[in-house]
C-alpha cells in the first residue's frame, strides 16, 4: 500500500449523522430482549474491548443470517460493546449496506458509522475528487453513484465507453440490454482523459473491464484511444511503461475467494487483479505494474477501522457522560485466514490496542490448518462472542 494513501487513511475517520452516542442514550443495558445463552450478565461485560466483524461468511451466508448472528449482535448492542463491520465487500453505499444488514439481521439499531466497506477509504482521496476517474466493478453503475457520494465529480464506468464505441470490446455485444439500462455514452468526450482508475467491486464483465483498464495503462497521458510512444523503450525505467502520465490504479479488495451458497468458494476481485497482472506481464514483457491495493489484510484498512472504532467510542462517552478506559482489545471475527486473520495478526496498533483474531467455520474456512493461525477457531459468530468475552475477563 502506498505511503500517501496510508497516511491519508490514518488521518481520517468516517462520520455519521447518527452516531453511537445516540444509541448509548437510547439503549439502557436491559432495554432489548435477547437470547444470551452462554454469555455473561450485562453488568459483567468489560468496557475496554470492541469487535470487528466480517460480514459474508460470518454474519450472513447467501444473504441469510448464519451462526445465530442476530442474537450475538443484539447482545452486544444491549451491553453497549462497540463494534464495526469490516468487510471486503462493496458495490453499494454505506447507508444501503447497513440498511441491508438491519433488515437481514433484524437489528434496526445498527449504525451507518459502524460499516467499513472495501472502498470506504477512497472517500479520503480528496485530491482526486475534481479529476476524471474510471470506476470499475459492481452491478450496473452502482459504484459510480457510490463514488459520487464520496465527492468525486467526474465519474466514468467502462460501460459508458463501450456504449460510445462498441468496437472497444465487441465481445460485450450480447450484454447490450444490460448496458442500455445505465451506460451514458453522451458523457464521453473525444479524447477522454482519465486521471485515476479505481476497482470498487468485482467486475461483472471481466473482458471489457480488463481491456478498458489496459487501454488506459498503455495510453499517453491517460487519453483513451492513444498509445504511449515510450512503451517498450529500454532506455527508460520500467522499459518505458507507465512513464507517460498514465493514471494510477487502485484496487479495493485483494480477496481471491468469497463464500456464498455454492459448496465451494467463488472467485473475487483478487482474481480480476491477477488476470490483469498476467495480461500486463505478457504484453509488456514483464514490466512492473504499479498499483495500490487496500482492503483486508492491508494495514491501511485496519488503521482506518481502528480510528473509526475510537471515534465511535468517543461519541458513546459524550452521550453517556462516563469516561471509558483505553481500548485494550479488538476481536476480529472472520472466516478468511488470508484476509481477516492475516490482517489482525499483523496489525500493530499505534495506540497499543491488541487485535485478537478469531476464525469461524461458517464461510471460506472449512477446516484443516489455516495459512494464518488465529488465536482461536470456533464454530460460528455466537461462539466467537462467547469466547471473546471469556478471554477479555481472563
């Protein structure tokens, strides 16, 4: 991850119009009805811990609750234990995502400030908000609207380019009806210049998206339809590739796999990155592809998450009038050893907070020796909360 974006993410935290301090006022510890079998009494819960939950494979599987996740969350809400949802998923706004969770988990109290999606940290790249950006991935042009909510003013998607000139990738012709629903060919000027490329979510049309990104990486000054004369010049650094003002490339999610109702994990955004890097290596003869990758397990995402947790706890303090002790432990509950567990294990908090990894069996991980060893392995998220609260009191 680049130094610039790491510093940017470390300086900022999410804000929400309705914060946890309102929840602290609205939810006395015994106001919610919840099943809390195997969990401590509410007045026995520690106030120096917090939780970070992955979503897919931990709280939900194929859009349905798993592992008794509603009961686990209702208990944490009632006990006023801070928590965030730290997901490598995306493709929709934070408000839409938390609204979806509220409905599926039957927890209307969940706060927008508690959700951090893979692309949420992009909102802090304010220096690019007035530039022309290409946003790749997601259903239709949902990610265009997400970027616009983050403050980006000039947002294009590959479908716009294809609709303006279908010979850029004729193999997408069978998807014409799909692109007709959202593509905006009229906004594509002659000689479109792109200043940055963002992969927000898993691409739906791998071929078009890969070709479009490659075109801009090989262009002169990021102008579509051009080819840099510096490409292949061995007298230049990197054999001349990416030496001619091409746009920087950002990925929001490194995950190769994700879990749904299929019995086997499915390819994710990480597979698109690997495909692009493979084509790039072949086309350029092995030139380095400069790119920035965020999302779990990268440090910048965990820095962003911890700052958000601290901001949420601060608002809870303001709302309750009671000072909380320093945040001692954050329990990262995830199903993917390569992202959730690796990230928590390697993250060193600048505030001295210990991140404790807990691996569940309801998602990507199904058994055996994980590539990254968690502090413990449990059946599901409810068991994870049970274990964490016991560990916190040890």
